[in-house]
C-alpha cells in the first residue's frame, strides 16, 4: 500500500513537471511533446510514472495521445475542470467567510468587463434583466435559489472571461452552505439590488454597480 501511495505522489509530481514544461516551452493545443521515454529521462523517473501522469492530464484534456503522433497538447475540458473544482470546494471545509469573500472578489472583479461588453451588446442587459424578473416571480425557495444562481452565473458569463466560468460551482457550494440565510433572506431586497446593479452597468456607473453588488453579497454576513 505504501508503494502505491508513493507512486501516486510521484505521478502527481511528474504531472506538475509536464505542465511546467508546456508553459515554459510556450506550447499550444496541437503541439507535440517529447516521447514518454524522453520525458522519463528528463525528469529522472520511470516510463510508468510518466504514463500515469499523462493519463491524469489526458482526463482533463490537457494532453492527448494518438497512435503514431504520440503526445500532443490538448484543449482543456473546462466542463471536467469545473466538475472537479466544485467537488474540491465541497470536500474542503472552507469557512463561510472565506466562501463569501471569494465570491465578492470574483464577482465585483468581473463588473468592468460586463459593463464594457454590455455597452457593445444590449442583449446582455436584457438577459440579466429577464433572469432577475424570474427571480422576482419565483414563489418557492427552490425556484428562488435556482434563479439566483442563474443570475450570478450569467453575470460571470457576461464578462466574456471564459476561465472564470469554471468558478461557477462556487455558487452552488455557497448556496448550500448559506442555505439558512438564503431561506430567511429578504428576496425583494435582493431582486432590487440586482436591478440597481445592472442598471448602473447599463448607464456606465461602474463604482455604483460594484458598491451595490458588494452590499448585496455582504448581506449574508448578517445571517448565521
């Protein structure tokens, strides 16, 4: 059993080395990597360790293996990354405050990008307004939570910063952890806060939008 653990740890280290190699060499999707043997020699490990590492990286889409072509850099499967990120967040017992502050940093951080894209594409405002209206009309807790998650997910998507959407699962973990405060919260106030925020973005008032979103999220600090 100890050998298996040590081999797994070595496989993780080799995977990290391969990722570092890809970045250092500036490789892009489709570029070829050295052979398994060349990588094994480079890192001073066995081919088995390299194979285990490449399988793990292949699962996430970081690497691809094909007959005659060997190893190439793949296109990361963000769906799988998101799935495992969410699992990681659920598994680790992060404090409520850490989850809340993380949301504040991420969501207020995207607002400049949302405002810029909204100025170029009015449908972004329309979509956020429509989701917020669904939240306003929701009558059950489940429907309210569903619409609230959809609104904040759409906010992240509207930034155009694709990698950030991988943090969407943070929303689900947040709502699970803060369920009591969500259940007892003032939904009307939340809907009105959403609307003031997107109206501020539409009118080019970034500071007002950031302040509104921060107040909206920090409301949960008052609820235990």
